[in-house]
C-alpha cells in the first residue's frame, strides 16, 4: 500500500480535472485565477506520483491519454465525495458554494428569473451561475452541475429528477384577431396564419379533441427558438402554441389570448433536471432541486 504522502492530493486532482474540462491550461488558469505554469507543474506532479503520462501536450492543444481519461473519471468521483464530506463536516450550516445551472432560454426568463429572489433569500451562500441554451448539453464540457430540459429524454446514464410538467396553450395577440377575425371553431384556424418553430416540428402540429385530423394554418414565419416565436406572436404575425410557463404572464396581462381552452390535444410537457452528482451527496444541488420543484408547483 502506498504511503499517504505518495497518494495524489485532492487539490491536484481538482486542477487536473479543470485543465481537461476547460480544454487547456490557459483556460483553466483564468477560471481558477492562477497561472498556467502552476497548473502545468501540478499535472507534472500528478504524472510523477502515478508514474504515467496523463496528457499529450502540443503548442495549441492537449489530449488525454487512456490513463488520463481513466483518472478524470476517478478524480470526479473523488472530488464529489470530498464535497459530500465537507457537507457532513458543515453539519447544520447552510449549504454553500458554486452551482452552475443550464436551462433553455424561455425557462430562465419566464420561470427561473422571476422566482430566484426566493431561492437567494433562503440559501444566500449558494453562488448560482445560469447558462442558457435550448440544446441538450454535455454537463462535463459545459461545467454544469444540473441541466433543466423538457419533453422525452434521450437514453442517458445521467441521473435525473422529474420536477413537474407544463400544459400547452394555443395563443394569439388580440390585435391580430381583431384584424383577421376571431375564429368560431378550431376547424376555422386553417384560414389563419401560424408562427412556426424551426424545430421540433411537433410543436407546429395542432390537433383538437373533436377533429379527426390536425388543423394546418398558413405558415407566416419560422422562428429559430421559442422566445423569438413568442415575440413574433406578440407582434401580431399569427398564432402559435407554447408551454404555459412561457405565456402565463402575457395571458394574465391581456397581451395574448388563449384560443379554445381545453380543446387542444397535446400531452403536457415534462420538466426534468439532469445531473451527474447524486443530489444526496451535494447539499447545494439538493436544496436547489427541492426549491425548484416546490416553486414550479406554486401558481
């Protein structure tokens, strides 16, 4: 068995993981507020202790060796358990430390941002960073502790937790309907214009419970993301369907109106948190997920 002084140190493992996940010494050094040369010496020390080459260095990039990839996975587990031990040592002390959250742009703007003051008041020592992207991210490459996503999940080894669901709303601006006429039945919507989503296509399909086939309004314009589509609908370019959290404020303030409430045939959209570290082992992640699930249930 190796003596304690011959084992890799936790701080060295953390530095190695940072270099790998940031894609280089300079990038990791900026994030950790240290010098690239310091990180280079740290990795060299690890290689000396372990007796293997972990990184192949060039002037422009780094590449992990097979031993480096194996160490990265082992090091992440060690660092996660170390954080869990620190939480145990903290006892009843409030959770603290950084927590990076990745979520779609509309969810951050309409669901998270209006509620986050409550989380900050309850857990002031948790330092949140919010990243916004509508695509499924690699949590390691994105440096994210948790990602919020909607709809069916791809097969994944990531841990996940269902946070709730949101129904769909078919909406239009009152000014648009005043100009074109208000539809008397879902079947009449084929005479109207639709703001379409570039992807996924199923959002553009309008099925109604009493109609045998989907209704297809004329396409007015195609939007690359949900927030763009919402603004186009607010601008009077046509109708579209959105998850409720995106348009709840617009409906309450009268900027949009719902068309044929309860008639749209569409399964509610599942809201899921994806993460790599067990929430039970990282208290700041656990309290964030508990808070988010509870806040999404509130009206």
